[in-house]
C-alpha cells in the first residue's frame, strides 16, 4: 500500500516547526521567562530542551518513521497492548482542536478590528463584553456569538481544504506559506517594538537575570513544562508527521532543527512583546500591565498598547493578529491531521472521506466554544487537557518505550540514516530525566488541583468539563483499541519508493 510522503526535507521541517510554533509561543513563553528568573530562565529552558524536548522529538520521529503510521497504528505495531496509548494521544489532539479553533477565530476577527481600532479604549471590556458576550458562568451558555461562529467555520474550511489536498499539496504547501510569513511578520513587529521609546526597559525586565531562581525547583519544572507543551510532543502529531518521511530521512538533525527553531521563535516573540510592553510602561507611569499571559495579553493588553503607539497603529495591529492566525492555523492543521490519520488507518477508509466526516463532526462540537460561556469552557478544558492529558500521556509514553521496549531497536533504525549520531545521553534522557521531570510535574499538578480547585470555578463545572473529559478520553482510547482493525494491510510495510 502506497503511503504519502513529504516532497522535501524542508517541507517536513516547516510542517514540524509549524506544528510546534503555535499561539502559546507568542503569549505564553514571554510571561514564563519573566515570571521565572528572566534571562536566568534560559538556562533551565535550554537544559530542558536538550534533555527532554529533543530526545522525545527523536523518539517520536523514529517511531513514526519506522512504523509508518499514526499514533494508534504505531503503538499497535510496537505492541498490540499499547494501542490504547496512541488513541489517548489522538483523542487529546481532537479535544484540543475543537477549542483551539475558537482562539484562531478570535485572531481572525481582531485582524478586522485592527483596521479601525474597533476595540476602543476599554480593551478588556470590549473583549469580554462586546465581543465574547461573556456570561456569568460555565453553565450559562447565553447563545452563539455570530461573528465568532462564522470565523470559526472559516477556520474549519481552511483546515478542510488543506487536509483534503493531502500531505504534499495540502499540509506541506500551506506551511511553506505560513511559516516564512509568520517569521517575517514577527521580525517586523520586533523591529517596530525595539525602536519605540521605553522598549529597553521592557527588555531589561524580560531578560534581567535573577540567578537565585536557578535554585528553585518550580522554575525547572516550569522550564520542562514549557518545552514539553510547546513542541507538540505526546499528542500524536510528531509521530504522524514523521510517518510521511521517505525511507532515507534524517531523524536526529531534523529533531535538533525543529527544537531550536521553535525555541528561537519563542525568544523573538518575547523580545517583540516586551519591547511593546516597555513602551506601554513609559506611557502609563512605569508599571507593567496586569495581564501578561494568555488570551488577555493577546486580546486586551496588546490592543491597549497598540492604542498608545505614536504611528502605524493599524499596521502593527494587523501584523500581530495575522501572526497569531498563521501560528494558530499551522498548529491546528497538524492537530487535526494527527487525529484523522488514526481514524483513517483504523477504519481503512479513503482519507478524503474521513476528512469530510471528521470536519463536520468536529465543527459541530466546537460550536459550544462560540457561545457566551466559551471562554470559561476553553479555560477549563485547556487546563485539564494539558495538565492531565498531554503531560500524563507523555509520562506513560516515555515509561513504556524507555523501560518496556528495547529502545536499541529505534536507535539502530535512526542512527544510520541521521546526519550525526547520538550518544548515551539520549538513552539516559528517555529512561531517567524525562520520566522524572514529567512525574514530578504530574504530582505537583494533582496536589495543586486538590489543594485549590482551578480558576475558582464551581466544583460541578470542573467535574463536568474538566475531570470527566480527562478520564473519558482515556476510557475511549481503550475502547477504540478494542475495536478490530478493518484491514491488517495497514500493518504491512508501506512502499515509499
């Protein structure tokens, strides 16, 4: 059976980087660095990249490349008893997709608002009230928000066209457009930001090292968490993307390139954001704004900063929200591809048929996040899917592969075809360092959740939209793994030549 492949190495790297670089690189990394030691945070950050991020990228690239399948098929080929883990990861991708699309919708809408600075002077009130129509709680849906619903459907249509077109003509071509433009736009915003009066003050706040933080275990956990969540590992994507690599494809160097480009983009985003915040401080009396991370940074604080720019306000606004849109779409496409690949292989159906049905079903489910309660639901689901989905599935993955599978088999596969070899550090990272870091993170997340329920939400909302979702995707993953494969043909080697 013929399997699609990437047209070029550059195409694969751009797709992998496109998946890794998401909206979180722009709105999460700058705050993480600022809150965890500034420039000193880069020490644990890059240590985590080398000891966890890149080793897991190598692991998943080699698994997907050798087994030639999405996550469920890859784990089933390793051991039929492990198929459920692949479905768990694919379902995590599906859950992320149905709420992530709404953030892309917001970014698209804000491109339009940038033209006239339609968010006004009270940017938080506009975002929460006028635009989101935020209700009083998670169970008070308040009806659909038409503008958000329309642009969410538009994002689904873009995703559909790309995935329906296939790996070469769709995903690869889209990322060859999105990624260069995204990096160019961030550089333009950065250049505008660093030339603003007061920009240096913002950069000093971001990069001024506080080396006492190096001895704080929470900072190291934060660094590992940021690396782990920003590289698209442990939710089926990198396994799926690498399964489309031709036979003789570099694994190790591709992982290094993907990891370092992702981290480099995060640093560029931090410089761009904090240079603008530094200017904003100078205009408001020398204090940083309260909202420095997440949706409020992007959709309230940055618009407020744009209002204060001396010139090119509309241009900066348009470029910033176009960058969010491109970063979101590239990740969104990869998330959906990871889920679709698993379904296609399990059902042994034409991929285009699966793409049609998947898009319709996922689009209907995602509409709940376009209601007046959308921000509440997104916040709860995102917290639980990351803390008790991605992190836990990653922990299980490295334990199973590191301790219950002979990883020398994978090493013997990727060493001969890679630009350079890895030493024992890779084995140590997979068997010891990453499980330890993820294990500590998992324990801390559970303790924190039990001690203080997330976000001050009612327990009923956390149970319905958080805990239940996190548990259900594990159960569904197991149930899907018990379903028979519609054709054993998928377990045969794909001819790439």
